[in-house]
């Protein structure tokens, strides 16, 4: 509570009041609403409905709220308005901490986690199911509410239990399913444009009409449900969250550069290093980091088949890493010392719409036939050795060597200690395992409120510990 009071008293409220500027009745003091919400989030209470109950019964809420007892509607509206000001509050918080020299963020730890959306995991529909329900809704509206509604002339034999009971509810339900159909058609169209190796079966593409912005994927418990991907960039030397983001993604691919740019927009160009796990380390992301002038510390994930297949003799095949690459001549030499010839140069597509260049090298059959390493080099039923290598793979090779160094080992250890603590704290103590607002905007606002509450407590404890050491 002291941390919240101190934060509220030291923060500029202009962005908060701008979110309430306009017509309407005089609102509660917004900074007092923010104080109540932050106190409750730090207790693990995330639902606006529960905020309203606790604001009336919790003495701490009464104290920071100066006696105000906001209603459910007031707090739900506050949660929705938070999307307009919470980014500005978080930015001001981080910049003030840097100016007061509480933190010196030149390095950051990045990681993501899946958070359950505010939608049922039992109601996820394919395109065929969405279209069928839309047809039933239109026929019901044409029969009971609006005869001008364009619908099929087939009679409606019975009213399904899932159909809304009121005209307004049916109309709202119709709009939700229309939006869901448009979104799932967009996903199918994008899926058809992908290479066959990355394309999903269209029957596997589903959507949740309750929250069309959420993606359908597996959470940490391997349960398939509507999800959001929440990303944190945490200070490497403290537990302060420098930036956050909420994405419609089933994995971490494509989130590295947006998070770096967002962090730099808050703290400036002094941000130079990022520590992450293997999900953020690909050739394209390494090249992007070079362009952004940021050094990435992340282990290189093993490529499929990189451990080698079995040979005719039953031994494990010599891996591609044991072939010697000459950067100056762009040539490849096999472990026996013979040069291999390049037979193709092709584009290898990636899921984000970009591609890398793949080089394919082959050795002559005559050389492989008489080679003393053939028993360990040639795969089952093969007469020659073929090796694939990405253009600019030297970046990946250098990254592997860097992660084997003392700095790379220390990076992995420190990253887990920092970023995993933030996610553990949010899910275990702050109710961060699920969201209570539907849509990407509300999900981002709710995440922002939690990040500000976490940082408020973290910075307060940093100052308190520093004063204790001085005495």
C-alpha cells in the first residue's frame, strides 16, 4: 500500500485525466481508482467485478481510495479506459527510475508466456460450424425480430439452447459470429498462401467467437484453448519490467524486434544487449539484431536432423557441422578433405512470410565410394553425401561459439533468474494466469495494469533496500 501511495503521489496524472476528458457526469477521481486497482492486483485480484466488492469491504482499498466506493460499471469502464493511459504511465515510471538512478538498463531479458483468454475452451469452432450457426441466427432473427433480415427460407424446427433469448442479445450474437467468420476466412486465406511445408489442414483452423482476437493453441499445461502471447523485457540487473507486449501468436517468432524497438522507445539507444532463449534465435532474427545494433545472447536451436541419421554400418552419421566451410571462396570441404560442389541455391520459406537462402552441396559418387569415412558418412541407401547450408550461416556459427563462452553461460543463468521470476510472480501471486477482458485492446490494458503494479512494488523495494544498506 505504501508503494502504491508513493507511486500515485509522484506520477503525473495528465494522461489519466485525458482518458476521462469529454462529456458525461463527473467521474470518481481517476488516480484514486488507479490506486484501488493496483492494491487489488498486488493481492492477485484481477476481475473488475471483484474489484467492486473489495473496494467496499477492504480497508486498504478504502484508505487509498479516500473513501470512494466505485461500482462494477465504474471499474469496468476504468479497465477499458486504461488502454488510453497505461502505456504513458509505464513509460514515465521507467524513465523516472532511470533519472533517479534506481536502474541502469543497458541489457534486457526477454521471454514470453501464454495466458488464457477470457473465452471458453469448449466453444472453439471451425468455419463450417460458424457458418451453420450464422444461418440459424439469421433465420431466428427473421422469424422473431426483423422480417427484413436476409436469411434462408428453411423452417426453424426448434430453438437451440445456445441462441440468445432477447432481440438485442441475438443481434449482438450475430455480430460476434460475423466478425468470427471474417477472421477465420482471413486465417484460411493466409494459410493457403503459405508454402506446403508450413501449411496447416484447414479443418484444424478454429476460432473462438467470444474472443476473435485470441489464437487457439496449447497452454503450459498442454490444454488447447484461446490464448494470448504475453512478452516481458526485464532489466538484466533487477526485476524491473522495461517493456511488455501482447501478441496474437502461438510462438515467440516475430516478437523479438518489436520488443526491442518498444524498449528503446522508452529508455533510448543505450539499450544494447538482449538475453533470450532459443525460440528467439534464428538466422533472420540475428540479421535483424545486427541491423538494430543490438547484441543477442540466445542459444541456437538444433535443426531437424542435425544429430545425424543412421548409416549402413549402424553408426551415427557425421553431422553437417563437421564439414569445413570457407567463407572467402564460399566452398565446403568434407571431413576427408575433398571439396564439394554446389548444386543448387534456393529460397527456404519461413512462417512470418520471409525466407532464407539455402545452399545445397554434393560430393561425387566416385570419391564417396573410395572414402575411408563412407561407413560413417553415407546415410542408408545413399551413394553420395549431400549437405545443406544456409547463406550467412556464419552468423549462426558465431552465435554458437559465443554461447559456449563464459559470457554466454552466464547469460543463460542470469536470464532465468530474472525473467522467470517475473512470470512466476505474476501467475502465482497476481492472478496472471488468465485474462478477464475480451479482445486484444483489453488484454493489453489488463497486462499493462499488472506490469505497472509489479514495477511499483519492485522499485519501492529497491529504494528501501538501498536505504537499509546505507544505514
